[in-house]
């Protein structure tokens, strides 16, 4: 399964990718911001899951989610927002934009595992 991890923090991208590796996902792509993530999506038609931060330069995560959801081919792609924005209004805004699940930083590997399984429908 191909997963795209987008965060302007290289440390956070590494944490998420290491967690995904431990969960058995090894086909991982990354982007520093929404513009880069969009380019990666255009070059790799078979990416199946998007995990994105909200606060990033150039194109933030919310703008990225809206752009992805505007394309028919990505309408069913699971999207998880991983962000420090933990307020109720931010969660609602993200869900309305098309995010399938939401993780507030800091988070544990278990939380990422549970949210990913939930969007993939693989939870026990």
C-alpha cells in the first residue's frame, strides 16, 4: 500500500514514516508542503492514503485536502489530518473539507495505527 506523508517538519515525517514501517507499511512517499504533495500525487497514480499536517507553507493541509477532494479519482482516498490544531471547530472544518480521520499532535504510534485501520476498514 502506497502512503503519502506530508508535513513541513522533517522530524514529524520521519516519526510518522517510522511508525508506518513498524506497522508493516514500507511503500511511503513524502512531501514538505501541499504543493509538493500535489506533485507527488500527480506523479504516482497509485497512492492510496494521504496523511497530512494542517499548518504548512506554500499550500496548507486544508487547501491540499480540498484540492484532492475536487478530483474525481481521489474522492474515495482515505485522508488523515495530523496536526496541533485540536479545537472542535478545526476538527469540524477538516472533516467538512473531506478528511476521514483526525490526529492531534503529539500522538502515540497506537493512535496512528488505530486511525489508519479505521480509515482502511481493517480494524479488528
